[in-house]
């Protein structure tokens, strides 16, 4: 009992100390809140225009059949509305300038956008229909006139699905999943109906219309399954602009104003991020990520993407890579921390190891331990508290933390991340007068200096070429220039004297032809040296083999001097050598005592 009490007291003291050292206040934690959602389906908004911000959550439900739009005020649930389909994104935006400024809530679900005002359904926008596949339409026309049997119809639709770039309609895809007994009733029920090809919404964001104020009117920007980006008018819900990307968009980041200048960053399913600007129908820049994107945020003018290969990558707004930071675990979702009082922006990355890491540029500045894996992150004003971090977990829990007003983030606050030394600026000395004078001289005489450099370079090349030709003519190279006898030789001298062992390694460099009838001769000062075999014949040289040829050289002088011994490789009957080697003999240690 005493040990248990001691352990519980130590645990309490540890938690209290960690709470005291933390930069966050634990405001609320509900492990059974039954919130199953993602970062794109969470928003903070002042729905009633009274300064009390609410938490809006598009809940997917634990089974995928209990979709609801939930609104939280404080710690409790304020209201909820049933959704007909799974939500893809939730956004709060202002539609009009009337007072009080109460934003509407847009919920993207399937091909529809459900707009709620004052927590009640207000409008439903439907994506325009796409042109159906003409071949698919012809097949259903034949079925309408009973000109094709069911099995042939199924085969033709399968061929269209495999070979055509245009996807099939939901009606045809549903038909391909049926068993033969169910096909006839399905065709009789749907053959008189027109073919409709409808796309769905994959992501959504908001774009200011003509002002940068927080309470300015905003347009909705949506990405669709048919690889299109649409910008909708906030009042009439007409399509103001349409852009096309190479793949299906997964994440959107928007900055600027629609009437002035704006920039869209789109992370797509093909592992690339595309940057579009105003009046551009196609992407202006492309970022090739190292893996599929898990999240995308914009920090000032830079783009930060978390990828599934456990990396966090930073890019400029023109697509140039700035840095890559390895993550300790797989990222789950990404959020932006924008603390306006200190003008501090950072990236929040939720990891699969139940941690949330905060990065400022490539520096890790804070780590938050959570009770479960975080699946959604939203930072902003909640209630009347400006800096509130709202997170939902994989098990359906809700975590609310408040940033302390005294919290400051430094590069050395966390133990993991890039070394601090990488960000230390070098103490570059100031430019001296000599440096400035030399720079001015180079600017004024740049053409003349370049010409002198080119002249010297050409002279060096000429001297090197002449020396190479001279070496070839004198057979001074270790490799023969003859195509008939392509030979290679190197010499090694061993011993301390007065007797030296001279080893010649001769090799035939030909691919198929053997070389025979070769002679080796030595030229030396007979007053200094005596060679055991001054001249001898080599064996036939088989291609690719190394032949060590050994002879002994005796030094005849005790004056401590040395000379050069020349080695010639000749062909029988010729006087011009194929190879020549000059061997610098070492100084002998002295004559041997007899």
C-alpha cells in the first residue's frame, strides 16, 4: 500500500511538472465524444455573429451510416443535422454583407454542397452533369430497342470501361456488378431513363472575393473527381471559373482574392502538387512529391506538404524545394497554427505514434503527447479564446487545448529535429577596399581578362598535345600505340642493394590475338650496373594474362649514386621499340662484404 501510494504520488508530481513545463493548457478531453472525422471536415466559426465561435464538425460516424453535422459550443453539443451522405469537406464562409455578419456553413457531400445558415438548411448546390460516354449511350439505346442480349451488353460495357478514358456512369457500373438473374429486371427498369454521368466533390476551400478582411465575402473553391477545380459565386452559386489539373485533387490551399489575384495549390492523387494562378486554365508550376501527400498547408509564402514516406517537405510558391525533414512516424493529418498576436506560424503534424509535432520551417519547436492517434486538427478562435487547438482522435475522442499566453517557441525547445547549428549564420567578414577595387577592375577589364585566360588555356592544351605526341613517337608511354601488338608494361624494383630484383609485368591487351616473337633489352651504364640477362626473348603472350618477367641487377659502385635503366620491348627484326620504360634505380646501401 505504501509503495502504491508512493508511485501514485510520483506519477501525480510528474504529470504536474509536465503540465507546468508545457506550453498548452488542457481545456477538455472527452474520449467518448463519438467524433469520427478528418481535418477537412472541421471548422471554427462565429455562426451567430456575437463573437462566440463554435466548433463545426462533419461527423462520418463509427459505421459510415450515421453522418451528421454537429455544432459544439463550449464543452457541449449545441445542435446536429443529419447528412444524406458522407461529408468530404466543411467550410464556413460569408455569403452577404448584411449585419450581423453571420457566416454560412457549406458541407460538400457527393455531388452536392449543402449550405446551412443559422444552423438550418438554406440551399443545395448540385454539380453540373458531365457528358456521358457516346459508346456507352449507344449500348443502352440498343438495350432500349431490345437489339442486344444481356451477356453481350455486359461484355461491351466491360470493354468500354477498360479501353475508354471517360468513366462509365453509375448505372452501367451497377449493372456490371449484378448476377445474370438480376440483369433483366435492372435493364427493364433503367433502359428508358437517360444516361447521367455525375461527378463528386473531393475537396473544398474558401477564397476571398475582393477584400482580405476576415469578415469579407468568400467564394467556394471545390475539387471534383473528374480532375477539375471550380470557383463558385457566393450569392448565386454559379461557376465563376473552371480549371483542369492532370489528376484528381485531394487537398486544396487557397490564397489571395478572386477579383484581384489569387493562387491555388492543389495536391493530387498522382503524387504531385500543382500551382494555379488567376486566369490560368492549366497549372503554372508542378511539384513532384516523393510520395502521396497526407496534408498540405501554406506558411506565409511557402508550401509545406506531409508525405506518406514519413517526410515533411517545404517548397516555394514556384515549386522549388527548400528542405526535407524526416518524421519519426507516419503522418496522419496536417494543420496550420497561426498565432496572430506574436505573428507566429507553424505546421502541426499528427503522427501515428500518438504525437503532434510542431515545425517552424524545418525546425521542430514543440511536441504534444496525446492519448490516441489524432485524425483531425483545427487551430483558431473557439468561444472567446483566440489560440485554441481542437483535435479529434481515431477512437472518436475530442481534445481541446489552449495555448498559454506566455508561451514562446524556440528552435531548441524540442530534442528531435534539425540541429540548431544549421541555422547559425556564418560571420562573413566585411568587404575590404582591396576586394572592392578588384571587383571594379574585373568589371572594367572583364573582356580582356577572359581573352588572356582563353589564350593561356589554349597554350596549355597545345603543350600537352605536343608532349603526348612526342611520347607516342618515342614509345615512352606504358601502353603501346600499335594496333597489331597492343601491350602494357610496368616495372617494379625490389631490394636494398647492391643486388636488386627487377620485375617486369607484361600484358597483352588484345581481345583475341596472341603476340609472339618479342624481345626485351636493357640499356644502362655498364660502369654502375650489371644486369644478369641484358636481353632475352619473351614467351607468347596470351590475351588478358599478366606475365611477370624477372631479372637481377647488381650495383657495381659504392659511391652512393644511382642512374636510370632503360627497358625496351621490341619485335624481332625491327629496331623501333614498341614500349620504352625508364626505371629510376634506388641508391644502393653498399657493396656486400665478401
